[in-house]
C-alpha cells in the first residue's frame, strides 16, 4: 500500500474484563485465509452487514485468517467499491487560488494548514521549487507521465473507480499484549461507506534524500486518493470542522460529509473495535483515545475509539487489539 513517491501501512486483563469480550478463539496456524459460509448476521458480533452502506458494500463473509500475533481467528472479509463518497478540492492551480489542506514539516511556517500562497511560499523559502515562473503550482496526478526530479509537486492522485477494496477484520476483537502505535499512512480501519482510514499522511522533508520534496494534498474533509486510485481518509471527517476551528482554519470547511451533532458510529478499526465521532469529546478517553460506554448500536456498552475534535490528524494514535495479516488489499 505504501508508494515510494509518497515516502510511503497495565495489565490488559482488567481492560478485557471491562470491555466484556473474550479473546478470539485461536490457535497457532501457518495458513492464510480460508473461506467459510457464515454471514455477518450470525453470532453475537459487533460487526453486522446492516451497519454498512449497501450501495458500496459488494460482499461480506466470514473467513479464518491469520492474525498479526501468529494465531488464527474468524474474521469478516468485507469488499467495497472504490471512491464511494464525494471529494475534493485538492491542489490549487495557481498561487492565487485556495485548494484543500496540507501538513507541512519544513522549517518555514510548518504545521496543518490550507493549500494557498503562504504554504507554497514557505516551501519555496525552504528550497522546494514548487511554483513556476507564471505562478502556477506544480501538480503531479501520477498518471500524466514522468515528472522533473529537480522540482517539487503538490500531489493530487487521479481516481480509479473500478477498484475493489477488501478488508479483513476480526469478528471478535482480541486485545494485544501492547498497543499498536499507528505509523505514517498505516491502515487504522474502514468507514461504514468502505473508505479506508489511515494514520498521518507522509511528510515532505526527507532526511538523507537529495531529490525534491512533494506535499500530499488533502481535501477539506481530510481525504485524498492513493496513487493507486482509491480515496482514503487521514482524518475522521465527521469531526473535521471542529478540528479546523480548533486549528484556526477558516478558509475551507468540510461540506461533503455531514458533521456529527451527537454521537455517531463512523466505522471499525482494523482490530474490530468500533470508531465513533462525538459532538462533545468525552473526558475519560484512554491512551489510544478509546472508552467503554453504551451507544445506540451497542446499548449494553462496548469499547470504542473516539475521533479527536482538536488533533490534526484526529484518528486514533494507537489500537488496543490485534489485527489480521493483510488487513487491506485492493485490485
């Protein structure tokens, strides 16, 4: 899933008792994925077919798969069509225009900000040649041919709407022996629409490299297309406008995704626990941004991750559970 052009993926016993879920029934196994005939409506699972967008969900079945700790467990295999939500805008065409969002890690004016003159002038000041002589922004869409290695680019990958995205998620969440800290661009989970949710986008500054740096563009809801063509998020978009407000950003807003007004299930992490957006962020979150509480979908209570209303990005910084090997593939 990583692409070279993107530089691009406490004792828990007490928590286990609190959550109320036993470990996956597991055994040591060298096998990969074996299909079974069960459906998501069978068994007492957190995931059920009815929770997902029926328009973009192509198939759902249970399979036996190998987890990252070497055991095997029953997992849901969910396949979605790519690019199920509206998206954009991304890179501005000229220095006078306003585009989407970027996270710059250079010396001059670093941080989460709007793609406009201040950002690109900062990149120029740091030695990145991203504005041409006519004030146009160099843009790379990954399909228009080779780029100049001496120049820097605003990255705006073109979509491929013919892709199918497949996720493997444990049917019964299993707590890990330690937290999985989410790396840059690592898969966090999947939205109810089938959009992958990833960790931090890749950086611009590349220590030890002599080639120019490129900056990935995000739309105002915090997503963009992978070079392969599928749209994915680096933010939980339902809380995006709160994040923009917390970071003093007023030039753009997330208008294509309905913003949370109460509490909303938005998807599932790759370890099987739900992800929620809250209009008011709870004050009892753990180190991964999770809590155990009753929700509309789980009235008896369940452990779930909560999107930050202030952090950029606002996805969980770590996961408590064990994910499946090859938890995300596309073709």
